[in-house]
C-alpha cells in the first residue's frame, strides 16, 4: 500500500472524524500503528506516483476530501490514466 496526497507530507485528519461514532476499533488500531501513522505523516506527493503502476486506486471518504481532491488537475490526470489502462 502506498499512501500519497496532493502535496505530499502530513495528511491532516478532520478533527470531528476522530470522535465517536466515527472511531471504530479498526480506526483505533490504525491510529496506534506506528508504521501506518508514519505513512500518513510522510505521504508521497501525488506527482511522484504513477497510478497505472498499481492494480487499484482508493480515494478516502469523509469531508476532508472535499477541499483539495476535486480541484486537483494531477489527481484527475492520474485517475484518467488509470481508467484508460483498465485499472
């Protein structure tokens, strides 16, 4: 699993999503996992990742994605390439 973000670096969490009822046992496990948190803290810039090199692309849900994903020309380019490649 490769974690990338528009700009790379630390991915901010929506503070409201870190409270009940959103924090499940799986979320708690992720938040306490040092390797997972390191990947979220040091995400790769999307420009350094090639979506066609992967079998799938997963976009996170929640309100946070409303801010930068819809306006990202790089993300649109990557998703179009993955779609064209049959991913």
